[in-house]
C-alpha cells in the first residue's frame, strides 16, 4: 500500500492479489494468457512433460503471427524451414490442451498485440501475459500487461497466477498537443532519446498528460508498445471515455449488465492527484518534430531536422564508443543531415504501427504519388480484420497504386525470421520498434519512424520530413 494517494497501477495490482509472499513479492491472478506459434509449442510441451494441464484453457488464446507467410499467396510452408514446424506443432499442442487458436484463414488472425485488444479479449484493468517482450502494448487500453519467459508461461497456464515483485511506479507526462506530422511514435522515440533506453528501468509507467488524453486508442497502443524499449517492465494509459467507447461491442467484451458493471470499475482506474510516484518525467509534446533513429537502439534518435550526432560530444567514453560503433554499422557520418539519406526499402507494419489509423496516415501521404525508383516498399496490416477494413476503405488500392506490396497479416519484417527479407536492400526506414544490428536481416540498417515519415521517405527515395510532403 502507498502512504499517500494511489496510482492506477496500485489499483489494478491490488485487485489481482492472491496472496502476499513477503519480500515485496506477490502472487497475482492473471486474467488472460496469450500465446503465439513461435514460443507456444515449447511452452505447452514443457507443461505436458510435467504432467500439468491448463487451469483455465478458456482464458488462454493462441495466435499465428511470428513465422507466418504474409505474401498475398500465403503458404502454410513459409520459406523459413522452421516456419511450418512451429505452425503445425502449435496446432497440435493447443488442440491437446483445449486452447482456442486464431489460425491462418480465420478472420480474427493477426499479430497477438493487435488482435487481442481489437477482439475485446484484453480489457481495461486486466492482467495479461504473453511470451513476447512487447506485451506492454496492451497497456494502451488500460491493462497491466507484460512479457514473460517460457518457464513463467508454464506456471501461468497451469495456475492462472504468477509471482511478481512490487514494481517501481513512474508517471510520464506529455504536456501540450502534437503538431501536424508528429505522432505517438515520434513521442515515444523522443522520450527514449531524451532519457535513454534505461530511463524507465524496471518501472510500471503511466503515460499521462494532454497529448495522451487527446490520442485515439490505437496511438496509445503504439506509445505503450515501446515502453519496453525505455527499459520499463510495462506501460499503460488509464482508461477513459475514449477507451470505453473503443471497446464497446467488441466480440469478447462484456455485454448487458456485465458491461455496466465493467464500465463502473474501469472509471475507478485513475491515479489520485497526490499519488505516490517513485519518479515523474515530463516532455513538451507540442515542441516535437518527427523523429528518426540514426543508430542501433531506439534511444539513438534525433528530430528529422537535426544532424547525425557527433560521438565526441558524448558525456563518457562508454557512450562515445557505443555511438561510434552504431555510426560504423549504419554507415553515417557525424554532423551530416539525417534527412536526405537515401533508402532502399520502406516497411509499414508490426505491433507498433499496423492498425487502421496507421494505414490511413500513410495512405494520406501516398495518395496520388509513387514510390521512388529502386525502393522496395511493403505494408503488412496487423490483423486480418485490419486488412479487411482497409480494403473496405480502398486503402489497399492507394498502397498498390503507389508501388507498395500489400500483404496479409503477421509479424513479417519486424524481425528477420528467414521467412521474409528485403532482398538486396540494406538501408530501410521502418515503423517497427527495434533497430538493433541485424534485426531486419543480416547487415540491414534500420531507421525507425512513424507511418507518415516512412511513406514520405518511400516516395522521396530518401529519409524525408513529412511536414514538407503535402497530404491528400
């Protein structure tokens, strides 16, 4: 218990305590467990080998996303030799355990962190775990969600509980309103650049402030998605009217009197004005320009109108060495403009930026334009439902007319699994969440940016400032 006011994190945590174990360790009830085919088979095999079964299989959901083929002619035998092995094994293991799966061909199939909120599987105030580091995405609807390992996953599936240490609680406030051409992706990249990749180390973060309150739910999901890149345990946005309106009517959301009770509970999930935060940070959202990474971690970011930084200005030798290595890998020179750097490929997708508003944002830049010669451009909707909704609006025609490949849903080139690649392209601008060395393929140099910036850059053939690209 906190000695002063309570945070939204305290309120969700306290509602899920099964028992206190001492040493600030708590056994928590877990409301939903999400699995995918990349790690799910081994997790369920371990459970079976131990002679255990799911405690509540109806609270466990399986998704096909990480290794699936996203090409229009989707095959069940992706080019990655292990792809079909993962898919087949996951089908067998989930069937034996009585766990439902949104399989290939299911209209609900897609990336786990996109599908679970859009289907109403994850709800405000719920506790959610998944063997994937970006499970914190789901904090965008006010859930306390975090990534776990396979051993924790076995425990969670077998008992519907997990042991967690009491987290440090941080509030990050984004004051002011975002300017034209600036999005949630730019906001979180600027945060990580300002305070570092360990700025939120181990914390449960509430994102708050005027800029966050003005965001649609999809943007909040983007913001929370990259909390882990800030070093945080998880991040969330307290549920409000925007959240409640977004969830209403979704397939797995409560209905009738249960809906009324749920809404009453969700409205109580707020932080008190005198809440006892371990740390508070703030950023002026209104002063931000579009952001683009220049290095090999999300903290190595600058505003698009700023030059590539000089390692000589680093505050210590360790950071100077890290900057020098990143510049060498990225083949960039200090002091040169980042805008105008030629690219060979552009990617729009991933659990960070593949929802319908993301596709609309990119399409608004692309409408009536063509991708530059020599640039390979790919867009992968985050779910089959997002793809269908985009096609109903004609967004697929905008992308294909511009020269983008219009794919089926899946994780695709968020990371290099061998099932997909950029061909000979080596410099890529991408809406994904990690720009580590080799993350999108051997030797690929990845620049992270928003969907609008990626679209503008694809048209220009170089990293471009979307504020100078007219939108239709």
